[in-house]
C-alpha cells in the first residue's frame, strides 16, 4: 500500500479498490497474503525493472524487437516438424474474427450467438473425415491429445504401460512423458519405445511383439510418422495390440486423409492429431490445437477429460439446440477430481477448423492431398539428384521427408546457416535427436510450395554444399 498511484494497465490497482478488496477478505495488507511463502523463497532486493513506457513507446519497442525475426513471409520455408506452413483461406480469418464469438474467453458471451453450432459443425466434419462418431472439443496440442488418450487407455484397461513408436517428435514425446507422470507417482505409466526399420522408417514389428504384453494399456503410433513415412502396417500393428488386450491409438495428420486411409479403417480405437494444418496460422507461444476421437461407445465417452457438444430438438418444430455434454466428468465440472485437466485455450481454433473443412469438402481434401504428395516427391527427386545428398526413406512419404548429407563436407547446422543467407529456411536438423540417421534434416513441402520454389531450394543446396 506504499504506492498511492494506479498501474497504467490495471484498472483495479487504484489504492481505494485495493483496500476494499483487502477489507472484504479480512487481510491487513497485500503482504499478509504471501506469508505462506517461506521467507527464503522471497526476493529481498529491489527488482531492476526498465522504466515504465507509455503505450506508444511500448508499441515502438515491441515492433523494433519483433522486426529482428526472420519470417516465412520474407523467406522461403521448408521447416515443418510439428507446425507446418499451409494455406489459410482469407474467409477463415474473416469468419473466426467475427464479434459474435471473438471474445477474451474462447467465444463465450453471456448468450450463444452461433458458437455452439460452429463447435458442433467442427466435431461433425472432423468425425466425417475420420469415420468416427465421437469427437471432443480440441485440446492444446497433438502431444496433449496423445497424452490424454494414453491415460484414457490406462483407465480402460487397468494397465500401466504404453508402447510408443520411437520415430516421434521429441517435443511431443516430452509432453506424453509428462502425462505419463514420474515413476514416483501413483498414476505413473511406463513408456516402452519401439524401434523403426532403418531401411524403411516403418515400425519394427518384431520389436513390437517383444514389447506388447499383459501390462500394455495401449500401442501408440503415427502416420505419417515424424519422418513423414506413411505407416502402411497399421492393420498388423492393431492386430498385435488387440491380441494382447491393449488399445490402439493412432496419431494422424488430418490433411492427409483426402488421400490416405483413416485409422478407423485399420482398427484404431482412439485417433488423435493436430488441427493446425486445417486453417490455423503458424504461431509460437500459444496452442495450435489437437483433436481426439473414437467410436461412440459409452466405455470411451466416459473416459474423455474434454468437453463435447450435443444437438437436440427443441419445442419448436424444425429448430435445434446445442449444448455442452459430459461436462461433469471434466475438470470444469469436477476440478481436481476430473478425468484429467483440460482447458479452453484453443476452442476458437475449432471455429477456424470448421470453416476450413466446410470450404474444402471431400474433393478439396483429395486435391490438396494429391498436390502435397506430388510436390513433396518432386522435391525429394530434385534433392536426391544433388551430389552428396540422398533421401533416407525415398518411398511412401507424405509432406515431410528425411534428407541425408553424409556425402557433403558440411553439417546440417552449417548448411542451414548458409541457406538462410540465401533467404531459405532449411529442414529441421535431426542430427542430435536421431544420431543414427547421420547428418540429416527433415524437409517439409506443402501445397504452398511451387515448382519454382523447389527448384530454387535444390539450386541453393547444390551451391551451398558444392560451391557452385
């Protein structure tokens, strides 16, 4: 209470309002609220903060700071590995920014102005794409969706092990590990990593069979994999898991489903994946959303930690109402007693996803899938023709592929540094994450890349590693 001025950005920091709140809760001072924090955990020295800036000064400072970034608007980008550069139609941005649902809390005004119907359309369209009937509102990321699905499988089976493919994004695996909890925790789920075939990038089925057993709650794999490889052994993997009484969880890139089989058709029980490819701009520092879906069976429905949207007839003929369902089993309804914690940070993206999927339709998904396949394979062909370069898994990939530079005199980091000087973001360096692949990078090609873009990349790599 020593400072008698209000903070310029915080309306409730006026001294009189502070005192009113303290009186209401019976506290003598703000300091009294923090007595529970041990003294040796509290800062005793003044914090050396920069001087307070006016709004215009702060804006200029942030613009100058952000201008140091190198963006995909100014550079040719071949990075993927979890967040991908796809085309976002202008109509998606226009609809999702409408003030009917664009509020500070995921589009939750005091009355519904179409938000619930938009969420229902998201679930319906994604269910159609996946050939599954039970689709939850999205969670923060693909990794969070996979973590939730694994915990669901553990509750369903009463088991405490999960088999996870090793060809996985290390960041996504780290999220899964968090959901599986440390070994000291009562809810710990042990992770068993199954190898990939070094020649094909596919899951090693012989190793899988040695890992699956009576303690296995689920087998989790992805298609396309982190390496971009299309896992064409899905039915065999599912059969192995089901024979041991385990659930089958499959991570899938939804934009691939116009050209690839849905995991539901090779016996997946729970399907998860990213929603960012479907109308969400690349961003960092915020969730880009992940989906969860399964068959519409009670045993699955009651294990979800998420929210659902249901539709029902109203008393007026021909009109329908939409509302949240299974609310009571989520952390919204039960707090710490819920199945798992869930949050609302990405619910607005569900509206963007719904608009994107409605605009695309089945034919649009097939066309964009075909385009990505053609351009990615053209890029792989062009790069593999460069002396010192080879594509590690040359057949059966979608959107991303591994490029090896064993024959070059430079490491991936140096190659990417020199490509950046050419205005190109090279592929994600895999050298530390997967050392067995040698000096390798994960390149991403989507529908936004033209033939000229790919030719420019090939020429730049040839120049960088062969001094031409």
